[in-house]
């Protein structure tokens, strides 16, 4: 068994760019936190793995081939593998827990 312990709250310090930190990795999944400050740009490419975002705080729109939704605290969003997606219009500092299945970058 592995325990995910995150110190403090998930946030980007003022003036810092987006941050992604992986906290746990196993063959079949990985878990991390992704933060985008107000006005930040999400430049991530599509991933070869399925992905779930759990929004902890903040507000933005998530735009992909299959959806265009506003997300905020408590939102849970599934993005299938290889689907292009971007967080846009970040109106409040966005902090999310991200789960990849299998682990991020394990499919190349």
C-alpha cells in the first residue's frame, strides 16, 4: 500500500507559471496535482492515457473535442486517452488532482 500525503494546499505562488507535480506512480496509474494561475495558459499536449481531473479550487473552462464546460470546486472530469484538451479562461487560480490510467507517459 502507498499513501499519498500532500503538504499544505495546492496552489501556484504569485507570479509563477503552471505547475504539475506527480505524487504517486504505479504501473497502472499515477496521481499528481496541476495548478494554473489566473490568466495562465494551459499548454499541455494530449496524453496517451485516460485522465481524470478533480478540481479542488478555482474556475476555468475545459475545452476538448467532445466537451466545452465550466469547471469549479468539486468538478470531476474524464478525458479519454489521446483527446486534445485545454483549460482556458482561468478566472480563479485553478488547482486540481489529476489521475492518469495507466501511469502518465507509460504509453508513449
